[in-house]
C-alpha cells in the first residue's frame, strides 16, 4: 500500500472515529431523558425484557437483559429507549459515514439495506459478548471500574468491526 492510500485510510479512520464520537454523544443525550419520558408516560418499565438466554459455565444471562429495576433504568421501557436511541443514532450516522467519511456515491437503497443488516448483526454480536463478560466483570469488579471497562471493550470491538464493514458497504465509486 502506498503512502497516499495509507494517508487516505488514516484520514477516513479519523473522520469515522470523530463521527462515531458525535453519534455516541447523541446517544448519551437521548438516553439521559428518553427513559424518563417513557417511564412517565407508560408502564413499560415495570415489564421485564429479557431476550435470548445465554448459559455458558458460570455465565447465565440474556443477550438483551433489562430486568425491572423499579425506576426508568429497567424493563421494556429502558429497552425501548435504548432501541429508539440506536435507531436515531444510525439515521444520523449512515449519511455522515456514507457521504462525508467514505464519499460513496453507490446505490443508497442497496447500501442502506446492507447497513441495516450489518448494524443488526454487529449489535447482536456485541450484545452476546457483553452478556458473557458483563456478569463476570460485575462479579469481580467495582461498578465504577466495570462500567469503564465495559464501555472501552464494547466501543473498541464495535470500532474494529464497523470500520472495515463500512469500507465494504460504502465503496468509493467515481461519479460520471
């Protein structure tokens, strides 16, 4: 790979990373108020949401594990807030990554389809991984430590997966 290609790839990665941080900030802001809105307007937070059980050795948990907590941070209400937040974030992320980071001019519907497929697959894979290591972290580490560790691990795994996937989904096609 020549210097120009390496330089371009690094520049794309920096833009990808910065946009990812921006979308993460958006998700954080949405998850700051949306669970409270859902809790105040529905009874969903009192309905447990535990989907797809995983049982491996000492790990016995769910891929999507939102038990009732007695407040807005649990149950179907928090899962709904999480899902809505992810959807909105991807609606922002898709055009930024496609148009700015990778400057792709391919068929937008085809790219959107593959983007959604990749998003769902990566979300499930990361949730499976988290369902395995989060209970172990919670068992052996203080909450302040495991929350940081979980955030770093999950974010790192997603970045390693998403960047090459986006390179495939958003090829640089010259315009005529």
